[in-house]
C-alpha cells in the first residue's frame, strides 16, 4: 500500500525509467516532467539497470545488518526454554547471563517472546488453558483493607471547555486564550473501604504530601462517622506523596500497615481504580459542565449518591452504606 502523498507508484516509476532508458531523454528533464527530484529518478534508473522490474518495487527500510540484534542461537534458546520449561522472561535473562555469558535485559526477552507468540501462559499450554486465575483482594471486615489513590483531570475554564462547545470551536479556544493556554488540573483524592465500598473524594489543587496528609485525616473522620474507626491495611501506589516520610509519620498512629503496590501494577489497587472509572463514566464525563466549580459540586452530589443510593454488585445490588450497620444514612460529606 502506497503512501497517499507518494509522487509515483510502481507503474509511474516504470514510465519514468522508460523515458530515460528507452527514449534516451535526460534524467533532469524527465524528473522535472514527473515533479520528482533528479536524485530520486537516478536511484530508480540504477535499480532498474541492476535488478530489472523487481528493483522498482517497494522495499523494507529496515537495515540489512543489525549488530545489536540477538544472535540466532540466543533466540533458539529463548524459544526452547519458554516452550519446554515455561520459564519467565526474567529467568531466561538470568540463565543467559549466568550460564552462557550473554548479557540481555529482561525487556528484550519479553519483546522476543511477544514476537514468537509465547508471551502468555495460554500460548504454551497444550490446550490453550490459562493456568493463572486472577487473584481477588478480599476484605474481611470494614477497615480491613482501605484503598487510596489520586486521579488527575484537566480543569474546566469558566464558560465551559471543548466538551461543551465542541473541539476546536471558537468558544473553547477563547477559554484557553483567557487562561494563556494553562487551564490547570484538578487532583481527585479518593479513599475507599474494600469491604463496604464506602468512598470519600475531594477535589484538591495538587498531590503533594502535605495535601495528601490533610485529605487522609478528613477521610478518616468521615469513615469514623460511619463506624470504621481503625484501618488495618492502607493500600496505595508508589507516588511521591505516599512514599514521603511525612505521610508515613502522620498516618502510622491510625493504621496497622501501609502497603504499597508493585510498581507499574495498578491492578493491585484495583478497587479504587474501578471506583475512579465509575466516577469518570457517571459523573466527570457524563455531561458537559460550565465551570470547574460546577463539576466539583456535581462530584460531591454523585459521591453521596454512590454511597447511599447507587446499587453496587459487590454489595448484593445494595448501596455501599448498607454494609455498615451504623444507622447513618443521610450524612453529606464536605468537599473542597
């Protein structure tokens, strides 16, 4: 398939080369007539004289010699170890280094397993069965596992953004010009109880450690008002606000354990990730908003609806507050 802006196809190259070789016309004149560079036509003429018509076909731009590419014997070992021993990419890279003296990073082995079609477990089992079942994060009681995370969303300029007026419209561009192209971001800090799915969300201006500490204590007060007075395990990602020593010192007296997820593995904090997805689908992008203040007010109303009215499949099609027998069913949260 030719590029849409390509000056000539294979047939056009044949016609241009025929004007030079068969008719004996100068290359410069033919190139000007076909609106191409003289060097390009010279290249095609040389390829035709050396290879004939196949020389005018499109060829891969990949280099013929790749000094850094893995040798064939290494690729054969990677495929053999993966098929016969079902070794992981990390185990293969370590065996190449220790047993054969060939240094190879894990990412390279992973990329070649993907090219060979062997990167998944079901690709190397006889019947295509997936031997690994997804694990579940099971909370035994309220406060057993509490999840925290931050979602970064662009702020809405006064008068509405492109979702309200259309992408590229004059009103949307006027809002950007009024803020000199820097509208800014809103950081949605959220905390969710893994047992009841009771959630607390605030719209804040940044995700610094001091901001996160303040949010944690306000969320803790909200949870305590609903009967969750102690947090056994707090699960967060590896953001700088959660790894800060100030955050650890400020929260250690109220939690038994602070667990951080494996790096680049958001599924280990999947409950809060799912909550943020529901928040985005049902509130953040459900309708256009005229300003950031309007959206923040809508978030507060939606979170109250999520906690006390919206049915949740993990709670037996009941709202999250139904799993907390505290008698509090009309508490309205405060948001910033």
